[in-house]
């Protein structure tokens, strides 16, 4: 989860992030990732913003300290999955 690197070289349980921004790529395990990030956000009292279809927010453009997350899947497997289950 979130471990904050402290100036003294140690790790802390705190985080400076107030928001998680998740870009959900379809057919790449995003539903499971979304559930997990929801639990993390709830546990740490962080806002979760999830986007699936429209353009992703450019990192650093939001006034709130944000942790950006996305994931990729091997393209051939993703294309086959999309074809079989669409």
C-alpha cells in the first residue's frame, strides 16, 4: 500500500495523496483493480476517481495531490479477449 519515504531514510504509514485517479483500460483486469483501489481509498480516507471511456486527466493538472494508476495487458491477449467476450 502507501508507504511514504521520510527524509530520515525510513518509511512512514502516512501519505500525502488525497486522491487516487484510476484510468480503467477495458479487458485488462480493470474491474478487479478498481475494487482493490476502492478498498485502499476507503482504508486511507482517500478519494477515488475512476475513468473508463474518455481521456485521462493529465498528471499534475489537478489541485489535489493525486496518485495516478493505470495498467496494461499484453496486446494480443487483450484483442482476443475483446473479440471473444464483446
